[in-house]
């Protein structure tokens, strides 16, 4: 029988769902994240061109770390945070990694006074 101890953690994804889509402003979200977490999200920023009226669930901005370990995807109705182990060895506890993943989302919600529909960890 397979047990949980036979698995290895390879990544974490946390998501915040926000009902007020008008509260999202990409420049403010990026500014806040880079003012607080510039060392973590020091890779390429992606801002895909999207047509008017595109669904709010699609991310408008993606920030990522140079090493590929950390990534944020932000949009009007959701904010996803990712940690990916990749080929590296990790000594950090699961609770520490979850905290690190959730921290940008909590800062976003607090600083921008954005209401939350659901917060999944």
C-alpha cells in the first residue's frame, strides 16, 4: 500500500479569488509585489496582449524568479502564487514554504484593501 511518506514535494500553488474585478490594477499590483519581493521575483515579467472583454480569470501579469522557483500570476479575479522545487534539493519545511507562497497574496490583499471570495491553500 502506498503511503504519504513515499511522495516528495515538488511544488506548491496557492490561489486567492477576488469578487471585485474592478479593484485589480496591474501597475499597482506589480509595484506592490516588486517593492516587497523584488529579490524573489527578479526574472522576466510577462504581460500578454489581451483583447477587450477577456474573462477576468485569465492572468494579466506574471512575475517570476530567475531560477524558476517562484512565480506569481495576477488578474482581476484571481491571484496565484507558485513555488517549484525543480532540480534543486530543498531543506525547508512544508509550513515554511506555504507561508512563503501565501505571503505575497496576504500583502496584496492588505495593501490594496481587496475583498476575498475564497482563499485556498
